[in-house]
C-alpha cells in the first residue's frame, strides 16, 4: 500500500523542522488554546499523560515497534504476530506488552479517514490502494472490513483491544501539518488543530517518536524496526 519515500520529501521534512526550530520551540509547538472539547493538549517531556502511557508497559515480554512509514501496514501485522506467537508458546496475556510508535511518515496510520480525504494523505505519505494503484483517501487500518487486511486482528482498533499501546509523534504532526498547510495555502496552526482533533481514540500524543522509543526501552521493551 505504500511507495518508497521520496528523498526530496525527507529533505523537505528536515528543512521545515530546522526552520521551525530556528525561530524557537514555541513556533515548533504551535500551541492550541483551550475551548473546543475535541482539541488535544500537547504533551511535554515528563508530562503526566506521557508518563501514564509509559506506565502501562508491564509484564515480562515487552517490545516496542518503531513505525516511521506505513509500509503496507506491516508494522501492525508484526505487532499482531508478536501477540499471537507469545500466546502460542504459553505466555499469558498479562505478561505481554506491545508498543507501537507512529513517527515521521507513519503518523497517518493514527488519524481518522476524514483527515485522509481532506488533506490527501494517500498522496502526501505515498500510500496507494493495492487494487487500483491510486492514493488512498481513507485509513484502511481503522475498523477494517473483514478480510480486507492480510492478517486477522491487525486493525488498529483490534490491536488496541488486545492491549497494544499506540503513540504518535508530536514533532511529525507539527512539521507535516505545516508542510501540508503551506501547500494548501492554509493556516498551519489551524491545520495542526484539525489533525489533533482527528487522532484515533486511544492513541497517545508523545513529545517525539524518538523520545518515546527511548523511554519504552528504558521501561524494558526490546526494539523492533517496523519501517
């Protein structure tokens, strides 16, 4: 479902990140004013929401999956396989924790179909419909139709029901929402606000994907590159 990432896009991402950082952390954060109930508060390193999310990492068998790209949904399949095979060798469900960190190009996996259609995520993040070879306009991994994915139980909602923890990178949300806003001639702060309102239920905004990967490993997770 995905095409190889364009090196020009990588340079654009880094250039936008550096440009934002050059005017200070406040510009990078694009803070949101309280008011709308759908708005999500931005996390901060050491913040209570982020720490509470990390505190859910328990058990003997713990793995964090690094998802920097959609990669045809394979990161989700690997998380499912991790749960299935632990069960097959006798590990109890309470002794297994799987963590999925959506960062860089992997962030659209954590956002609702409304945003995929409105902001053309299939084009932006190079995610195609395998049957038509055209950019997807909806998130195929959230509440998928039965039989639409190669492995049963690999939908994000299904993985959450199995205890998988999902985090999504705030830095990537900030940078990519600005890139898309610039292209569509929209206000960057308003676009990010919209993106935050469309993060799928149960997914935790983390200060950055790389920080979340580090902290998950400090909490005992082994690392698996899922890009």
